[in-house]
């Protein structure tokens, strides 16, 4: 990515393969382990899950293979996975995201300063991609809609003896009681709540 004065900027983004949502995104002047660690820290703060179950997939860039980054992954027991050398298909979902980011945002505008670029990418990632833009992987639902739908389906499939109140966050518990005709209203309400927190 480039600023209007020609300065190069790099982006590091982590997406959730479950629903293709952007979990964390950050920019830097250099593509270093510091940038990837910063992005991973954001992802860990944003996620509420068992880190020992996480697999972080990436290409074999030096920022991901550095001792500093691998140690940062091992401290919360995150398993690293990497694409085979010369095989970008293993990392196709991430490559697709970057292609969309460039085509729909970065190549469409001139950004004068870092703050403009960072704000635009944050809005693109967390609002546009996660909550508005449909994704073919999700049967053309947004990642947010797909994530909620999948979790509601999982919740509804639990046996009656499972303590459901502790299985999912309150918003998902509420969703199980909504009829299909009310689901759209639920999505809109959750979208407003998320927009207020971004």
C-alpha cells in the first residue's frame, strides 16, 4: 500500500476461517515480527476462546517464522501452521481478503497520512467486510450474520440436559427464541451495538 507521497505501508490482518470475519488488522511502515505480534495481540484481546485450540495459519514470511513471533504464539499455546513453499493456495482465504482490500479500498483512494489509511482500513475490515459485505463462503450472508446463524444452530442442537445458559453469550441465547421472521431485526440490532463499540 502507498500513501499519496509514495511512502510504503504494510498491513497485517487475521481472519477467522469459521465465518471469514476479520478478527484483527493493523498497519506498519515495515513488515516485521513487531507488526505481526501487535496484530496477534489484538486478535487475542478480541477473541473469547480457548487459545490452546487455536491454529494460526500464515505463509512462510520471515515475520511469521521469526523466533520472536513463534515464541509469542507458544506462550498462549497457539499452534502455528504455514503454507508450503511456493504454494499460495494454502493461504487462499487471506489472499482473497487482500485482493478485495486493494480492489475495493486501497486502489480507489489517495491517503495523505497514516491516520487516514488506518481509519479507512479499520472501517473496511470491521464494518464493511464483517457486517455489510456478503461473502460467497457464507452463502452470501455477511460474516457477522453467518457467525450468529451458525452459533444459534449449534446452540439449538445441544441436548436438553446441557446447561445452555453457560454455552453461549447472552446475545446468542436470545436469538434462539426468535422466529425466522424476527431474525433480520435481531441482526440489525446487533449491528448497531457492534457499530457503537468500533
